[in-house]
C-alpha cells in the first residue's frame, strides 16, 4: 500500500506554488494580457493610496499597480512566491511594494485599509471562495474599485466537469473554476456592486501549461486520456488540439465596494 501524506489545503497550495515561484514571475500568460492593462489603467485613473494584490503569485498585478499607487501590499499564502515578488520588485526598483503572507480568507488587515484591489487567477485555489470575497470587501473602503480576474467555468455541466477534472489533474491545489453567475452572486453577497465584466479566451499551450506546474507524467497521461475520450461538443467547446493545447475561458469583473 502507498503511504498517504495528509496536509491541510493551504499546505497543498504552498507545496504546489512555492517551488514554482520563478516560473510564475516569468510566465508569459501571467506577465501580460488585456486584463493586466485594464488593472493598470484603472489604477492610473484612481491613483490609490494603498492597493492590495490578493493572491499575488508572481506579482504582476502588484507591478502594474505600483506605478500609480502610493503603496502596494502583495499578499499570498506562499512564502516562496512572496520572496520572488520582493526580489523582482527590488530588481525593478519598485520600492513601494511590501509583501504579506496571509490566506485570502483571513487577512491580517483592519477594516477599510485599502482603496484599490486587484485579484487575478487566485480565487479558484481558495478553500472558501465567498469567505475570501467577504475579506476582500472588509479590507476595502466604501466605493473602492476592485478588479477580479479568473478562469471561469462554462454554465453547462458537460463542459464544467471536463474543465474541473483536467485542472485538478494538472494542479492538485485546484479547487474550482466558478461560473460567471457564481462570481456575480458571490460578489453581490460579499458587498460588491458589479460595474462591468468582460470575457475572453486564452490559449493554454499544453507543454507550457503542464511544465509550469511540473505536472507528473501519470497526470499528463490522464489528462490526454480525458481529452481523447471527450465528446465532440466538449472538444469543440475547448478547441482541444492534437497535443492537448486548449482554449480557457477567462472572466474579468470590475466592481466597487458598497
Ligand atoms: C496563478 S497564481 C496567481 C497569479 C498572479 N495573481 C498573477 O496575476 O500573475 C495563484 C496564487 O494564488 C495563491 N493562493 C492560492 N490560494 C490562496 C489563498 N487561499 N490565499 C492567498 N493566496 C492564495 C497561490 O499561492 C498562488 O501564488
């Protein structure tokens, strides 16, 4: 019998992301994008005094906000990720970025500490999605802008199940890609007013997507098996290519704290 290691979800996340911190700083998918440009444009327009990058990963939202904010807190539960962000900020001479280790669901900040928030590609890892959104709202001042970006699940269960399955095989810290409807209702319940949203599709290059997470060979094989067995509709929805590359749906929501 195999030895089974048990650890809390947050430790699973840390174990997945810590050793990959450099890959996330360098990842082209994460380092650019129209969403990053939109976050930067919004920060430029609002000139926040204190901005929060929630689930900062490689820190790309922090770098985009830092040019227009008084100060930026880059927060994440991975210490290694935060060390990589601090080193990159130093290299780029972005002296107004500070790092704070914390889970999104329990932020060590007082109510109404921030006047701007960016949160990109992190919420699908959270143990408690709505708890994290409530914390995001709590630490924001009233009327502060908040921009959330994440992969989202198609409404149909047929496609949803395929997406969650390959996400989990690729990265065992994956919890759930939520639907756009779940995002809107969760944000509303947490005390945000949705101002606008947009969606687009990002091509996940299979070798790069799996290499970034160092997906084990058995899991890569299992993803290919699922892709090959998928229905014509599922293959068409995700535009699955011969090598496993596919299109991922992305949602960006611009909201304000009510
Ligand atoms: C894909 S990376 C984020 C990418 C980054 N925000 C960007 O724009 O490039 C996901 C990050 O979420 C962090 N994370 C996952 N669950 C978290 C939680 N509950 N609280 C805080 N950070 C979390 C991970 O440690 C990881 O660094």
